[in-house]
């Protein structure tokens, strides 16, 4: 796997993971976008399955996550995440590009498609974070996820200690252990004093959640004219099947897939199903 860096329109260097670099491949190139607090290598089991199916696969670390630069202003407006994905799409430079995103990753793709039509040929989005409000909401530092992120543990003796902790308790205990392993192996930084800390620091994750209600995607969904497949877990509450249906009604060309027995972490709980679903969507577009 190759790692390169691309620069966004606002000067942020983004780490890009190229899982298969045969740019001559006849298959559709795929871009994978991760949720808040994670990084591009969380997709590892899914990416490997996609590569085995013959696809050129690329994932990215959003600003403030993984090995990418922080947000220049430290505010983490979600328009910046849309810029990150668009910069990687421009680097891929293929009109057939299909983008797949989870949670904030899916929201960033939808916002980028509204900002710059033609960036993607289609979007696969598992529980994209879209607040159903026609007016743009203000940032909310008291948003429950932001409050929780500020309390997140940020010091570990090594990746193994973090792995043991994350696999024992919610919410990450539902994830496939390969995804948790990828998260800790590539999501911690050795501080140099025997302590490993999260590359996406708790205050950064909290800032992302604070700005989440302000993303303003819902009133712009009608501008996303490309095919979109919306997915959600059957047991999800915040991004419930009912809400996903509301988003689909706003999109000009949307289909829905509900994963019974899964919640918000469906793509990490069942990475093989995620790969099969992305492949099916890409083939349907062709």
C-alpha cells in the first residue's frame, strides 16, 4: 500500500492511502471516507476485499485525523472535510469515481457533491450525518457527542492496551476485531515518553462534533443529482431508517438499504458486507 499526500484548496496536507495503485484498471476507482475520530485505514478489511475484486481503492485521513494536517483555524467546519475528499478526488482524476463514506465521511461526500457537481459519479453513504433542519443550525459545544469526546481517554502504554480496552466495551466492541486492530495500530502516536496518544486528539474530535449540527447539508440535498445509495442499521436510533427515508426523499436519485441487526458501526461490524454492497452499487452505476 502506498501513502501519498495531497493539498486541499485551503492549504491542508491530507494523507492518502492507496490500497491498489494500478491506475490502468478497467474497474471503477473507489474512494473510502471514514467517520469522526478514526482514519482512512479503519477501512482495511473492506479495502482488501475491494482490491481482491480488482478495484483501485483509495482512502484518506480527514484533516485533524490520522496523519493529515490539522484544520488551519482549529474550528473543523464540515466544509473543510468536503474539501479534503474533493482534493483526493481531483488527485485520482477519474470521472468514474465512486465514493463511499460512513457517518461524517458520508456527509462530507454529499456536501462536496453539492459544492462541486461532477466530483463523483455516485455516492454510497452509510448513515451520513445530516441534521433534518431547513435552516443551518449553529455550532453546539454542548452536543452530547462533543461532551463525551472531551472525556475520551488519550493516554495508552501501547496499541495492545488500547485494543484490549476498545474490544471489551461499547461502542467499539461491536466492530470486527480487524477494524479495531487497524484503528489502534494506525491511530495512536508515540509521544516519545513511553506514552501513546490518539492522533485525533479528544479536543479535535469534540470540535468536529460541535460543528456537526452546523454542516447545513439537509437543505442542499436536492443539489446532489448523482445516484446515491443511503444505508443504515436497522437498530440505529439517531440515523434511523425513518430519517434515512427523509433524506432519500430530498435526493433526486436515491436508493435505500437497511442492515437489520446492525447499528451505526455497520461497516466496521461487517466489512465484507460493506465491500459487497459497494461493489454492487458501483456495478449498478455502470
